[in-house]
C-alpha cells in the first residue's frame, strides 16, 4: 500500500503549535503572523474557517494575534508541488510587499536578510545555522514546518504586474527571512493497529509524502510504520535514481518517500508492479489520477479527493482513513474465503447426487435418486445453509496469512479434492447405505427392478435423499473453516447457520411426510429408525473433517514458528 501521510495516516486537523523567530521578540512574531495571514487563501466567513487545512491553521493562529487584517492583493504566484512555495503581492498601509511561504529548504536560499527587532538585518552563516537547527528540531517532533519571508517592492511594480509575467519580476529573490511555523497534524489513533495488521498480513506499507524527510520519519515512528532506520528517499534524489537503484531501495523492509510530488507516485507504482507486487495507492488530487489508474487498486479520498481522482480510482475511501483500507483488505479476504466455503459445501453434495446414477448404470439397480429429488437438494434444502456460509465473520488469524498469489484460482486442487474426494464420498456412502438399507430390509433381491410407483422403491429413494440432507447438516459445520476447528471459531457464532438448518429440516419433513411433498418429489414416509441409522454419517463426516483440520494445523505450526 503506497499511502499519503496527511489526512490518511493523520487526522488532517492542522494546528500551528510553534511559531519561531530569530530574535524571539513579540513584535517579530506578530510580523511573521501577518505574513501568514496575508499570504493565505483560507477565509473566515460567517463564523467558519474555509480552505485548505494547512492554510486554515495558519489563519487561525494569525487571527488570534493580529485580528482581521486588510491588505489588497495585487497578484499571486500559486503554490505548486514542484516549487513548494506560494507568493502573493499585497499593498499594506500604502506599501507594496511580496509575501512568500513554503518549504524551508527552497525558501531560505532566496533570503539575503533576516527580520530581527522589527527590521531587516544581513543574514550570515551563524543565523543560517540557527535557522536550520530549529528547522530540524521542529521536524524531529513530527511538525510540518513552513518558512516565511517578505520583500518590499517599489510602486513601479504595479504597472509591471499588468504587463509582465509574475515569474519575470523576481519577486522571490533578495527576500527577508521572517521565521518558521510548525504545524501539528495528530496521527489517527487507530492507524498503529492497522499498520500492525498490515505487517502481520504480509502487506508492505510505503509512505509517500510531500513533507520533509525528518517530519515523515517522526510521524512514521509515532504510528509504528517503521521501527529502525528506514530507507528515506527525497524527491530530488528520486529524480536522479535509475530504475535499478529504485528497485534495490524498494526491496528494503522499511521505505519512506519524502518531498515527493504526485507525478513521482506513478513511477513508484510502475516499478512495484514490474516486480510482481499487487499495489494499492491513495490519492486525492488531479495529478494523482495517473498513479491511481496504474495501480491494481486506486484509492481516492472521499472527503478531500477531487472528482478527477475519484473517477480514476477503483475505490473511494469515504472517511479518508488508512485504517479503513486495512478493514477493506480484511473484508475482501473474508468474502473470498466465504465464497470458497459456499462452493465447497455445494460441490460436496454433487458426489452423492452423481454416485446413484453411476450405480444405476454399472450395478443394474433401480435408480436410487430421482432428478426431482436432486432439485430438492440443489434448489431447496441447500440454499439457506449455503447463503449462511457467505455471512461468516472473519476467521481468527485471517490477517496473519500472507497475501494469496495472483495466479491462485478460486477453484483450486485443494478445494476440489476436499469437496469431491473427501467430503463428497462420505455423503455418497451415506445415501447409498440408506437406499440399500430400506431396499434389503423390504425384501428386495439383487437384480430385481421395481416400478417408480412401488412403495418400497419410493421409501428407498426417500432414505437416499434424507441421507444427503442429514450429511449436508454435518457438512455445513465442516465448511465453516478450511483449517480452524468449528469449536475454535465458536460453534454458535453464526446464527444464520442454525436458521438455515431449521429451514432445511422443515423442508425435508414436508417432502417426506406431507402428501403434497410426496406427490411433487415422488417420496414416501419413512420410519424414525431410518433417520436414526443415517444421523451417524453426519457425525462421521464432521469428525473426519475436524481430524483433517487438526492434522493440517499440526503440520503448519512449525512453519508458522519459522516465519
């Protein structure tokens, strides 16, 4: 899973918790917050803040100190993910200023002076070191750090703005450094547990963020995404890396991408897919669309995502929460396993439906099971128990299993052999036993053919049908898990199973004992003794399957310890 940080791993509830200036004076701090107010596209309208969460946090902090400010905006160089800066041209109290905010490593080289004691002072190496030290300190606390600077312009720029491109006016040069603001975005409390589930499930989580590397690492450690010293790749390094180098880095256990742009995601996803990985990627912006399309599972943000991102994605995350992605993985695995349970249950009954026909052809005996009776099983008694298997809750340890291979088929040898070579033959033995039990006790002789309306024959086919129904009751419990004991997952945990069994028994009683059932399905009432001799087959099937699961778990235990 290649995931964004802000809003997905964190709550996207920004708060300016640290305002730092070189001299620490209140006057300088106020000047810094004025820049944060004016170089800002968030607004306070009708008692509500509206805009990007980062800008809203800056506006809140500024208004608490400066109140509402007036400053006509002449022009703007908008923020973009490549420059990582934004500049506005404002008139404040009759003077024109260029105000800039953005990533510290991009903005500081543009500054020739620094704001100290309310006035600009030449910036020397000592001051630059102080700024860098504070910047690193704030990042190590997991803060998103923005730098602020300004430049006073002369009145001639009013005319130049109208006739020339802003990029040609050198607004972002020879600036005065004002200070730093640290923004805290708390991690979502449920994310560490979700990350742990991913690690147990064999899912690698890679953070791809536009934030600085130290901030990314600090947050990654806080949410337990990384434990040691992860491989950290910044955007400028990423651009210079060859595909071979990137593959080597991505093979590491813990990888973080920092100072990345949306277009970089596309390359990461492509390399991972070339390595045979099944890749999910999150995104919310227009520029994320190519990566969302390229990924096996593109996940758009439902709250912060653009319509373009949602259209390009396979899934929309309504709450923008990483933990929900992990819940979706668990749900997906559960649905897949439940489909296999459903199929195993249905396929197992195919053998006792087919064997009577083979016996009829090969042994020259009356047909033990009629077509209408097969339909009674497939379209009647089996339906609700099979659907109940589809409602099974996640099995214990389902998120501790590695992801299945892309090449793995739903109808694999394991499923087919379990249904056709293990469970099915037990059911077939039960149905044939029931048929011959009634026939032989009724005086039938081998080779004797009976008419379809013969009471003995109808009772024998009824016993055959009843044997299938009874063993399918044992089978529905056996199919609740392919390896866990039904007692381990909770014998009574799926109430729908019992509702399905009740329906199954009621329908069979109708088929066996009601005149309408006899007429429709060509059955005849049978004695309680026949039920009693058939019930042990359900117990045998259930016990045999529990034994098989026990052996499977015993064999798998040493392998699990090694991993």
